[in-house]
């Protein structure tokens, strides 16, 4: 049998690669202790960053500020765009941010209804993103929509049904298809498995993990579920009261937590 | 890999656990631990339960942080100092150069056994058919019945899960392989298969560090026994 060494061309992709997203001293507070402060990190292509912490720790505020949906009080978010080169998100034109949102970025909301158009068909939900990046050929749009429905394990016979006729798990998978159809570089996810029952969660996690590794996506995922973080994230940021208290490799943070708050969080999980 | 090449170089590693939520209780586990392992060598850690064998092994995998010292692992031409490396460097290292077989299988529920075993090799971009062939070969050797391959391992017995885990750990020919009691709940026949897999890994030039409680396995694979308190 061949050894692995024979099958591989050595990969050194971690070297000399510019970050996709660089965040420096980002602050956004609604009130003292409510929001997030002094956030700095780099996200590299293909990396999955998990943001964990209890409710109200500032995770979702941070996600909104990172994804150009909430202007921070101070700090910079620099994104390395395929189309526009290096850009400072909050110093650039609103129109450029809009273009990013519908092409190079995807946003997966906790509630699928926030990310879908509920009164148009599943096919149209996927096709809309394609049309937004200039695709005009109806036949091709429909073919791509069918491909993506298949990729997220939705029967293509449902293409003309509205999302309101779908189960919660199917809606979430449709939302993912709608986001991925334009081959984004960076996906923001806010509790993507949050509202789903456990049997559906596992399937969605498996789907997400496969898509992320196959497409080489960079992902920033907010979750309060440490099991989800362990399965999907390469590294973690632990937040408490708007501040990052610990960062590191996912299994390192979860198996050998250093900060008192992370230790509390990890030791509070029910074991099965 | 060149014969006799230094693969693992640990010096002066210290590790203390502090339990902040239990009165700040603090335990020193490793105190200036040092170890060198060369290609083709299998080092077996021994020492009483609680002596820090597992902690040391987890530090080698960067699963645990250390308070002081250096851990340098070979990745091709380079030695990577993992106590200071960025997460993505460690992930790249684990993907191609550093394997770890734990006592427990930790996977996404509902993913089939065959896919669980193939995944690490698939992640390296190896052709699916080759991954599948190698996974089947390993599962067969480890006596995991073929009718289980399409099922998720979540409901398997402890010993079956452990054999799936071993197959997953050996699917990539890692230059460095860490083994944390991989034979703990296996019968004699399957222990023998694991011994064969370890010997094959040594023969292709891998450096191995392991913890084994079965004396027969230890005798069969160890080039050196190292007392954890003495390193």
C-alpha cells in the first residue's frame, strides 16, 4: 500500500498568507458592560473561529460589528477583498459593503426567517443571491439552485415551495444554500443550530463541517453550545461581559481552560 | 524521513493545574520534563496513575498548554516549537505530521464508521477511493464487522469504538504518533493487531510515544521505557 507521503504534495498553506480579516481594538458598547470592547484578532483563509460565552456576553454584538451591520464606537475591521483589495469596513463606501454582503460574504442567522424571504420559493431564495452578482440566465439559475438544494439535502422537488412550508431544519439548510451559492470567502454564523431539535442539529453540523472543509471557507461562528464549538471551530474566543477572557486552539481551551470563567463554563457542561 | 532523525525534542517542560473555581487549588504535574525521540523509535511512558503520563502526552499534542519549557516537533525539514505556535500552525502540523489516538472516540453523531475512519486522510486531499480502500483494510484488520461500517459508531460497544478510533488514528501515516492507552479495552487478538500496526509505523520511520497498561503490548513495542517522574 502507498504511504501517505507518496500520496501527498506537501502543503505549507499556513506560511506567508495574509489574514482575510484583521480586527484591531474594536469597541461597541450600548451601556457600560453591555457590548464588546478591545477586540483584536486575525482570521486566516480556511480558519473557523468560534466565539463562545454566556448570553449577554457580547458575542452577537461583536458578530454584527465584524460583519458590517453595526458601526463600532472605535477600532478597525480590515477585510482583504477579492474584488476591492484591502478595505477598512467602516471607512469605505456603504455601497461596497453592500456588494460584499451579497457576494464574498454570507450571513447565517439563528432564525432562518431573518435570512430568508419567506414569501418567495426556495429556488428564488437561492436564485436571488445569484442575480445580485449578475447572473441573468434563468435556466442556469434554476440549475444552480437545484444543485445547492441537493448539496444541503433538500429534495429538488421542493424547489417551488415556499420556505414557510419547510421544517425548521430545512429552513436552516436553505439559508445555508442561499449563502453559499455565490461561493463566499467568509461566513458569519449566529447560533446556526440554536433553534433546532437535537436530531436535526447533528445532521446540520455534519453538513456544515463538510461544506466548510470542502470549500475552504473562513467562518466566524457564535455559539453558546461548547459541543458545537468543539466540532466546528479550529480556535475559540471566550467572551465574558463584553471582553475576551481567553483565546486559543479549540481543544486546548476546552480541555485545559486557564481563565476562571472558562473553567466554570467547561465544568458546567453535563456529561453523557 | 531519514533514519535516526530527531522527531520530538522536549526540554524543561513544566505544568501546573490551577482550579480557580475550587478554591484555587493548584497541582504541579510536570517539572522540567525532557525527552528526545528519534525516527523509528517507540517510547513508552510509565509511572503510577496520576503521575502525569497523560498530561505529558497531551502537551505533546498541544492539547494542554505548558507553563515553561519547549516542545519541538518535526514537520518535514522544520522543527516546530508548539508551545509558541499559532493555532493554524498546530492544525497544519496535526493534519499531516502529528497523530493522536485517545481512549475515547469523539465524532459528530450520525456519521458512518467508514467516513469517521476516512476523514483524516480525505482532509489531506487524498482521492476518495484510496481513502476508502485504506479505511476498509484497517477496519478489517481490527476485526470491526463489515455490517457495522455503514453505521454511526455512537451505539457500538466500548471495544468496537476504540478499534474505530485506532483505525482513524492509523489511516494517515503520521511521522509522529501519540498513543494514549489505545489497547485499554481490547481483547488479546485485537491487542496483537495494534502491536502489528505500531511495529509497521516504526518500520516506516515514525516516532511514537505511548501509554500502555498491558505488559504484553509494552514488551512488544517499546524501544525504551521512560519513567515520567524521571524525565
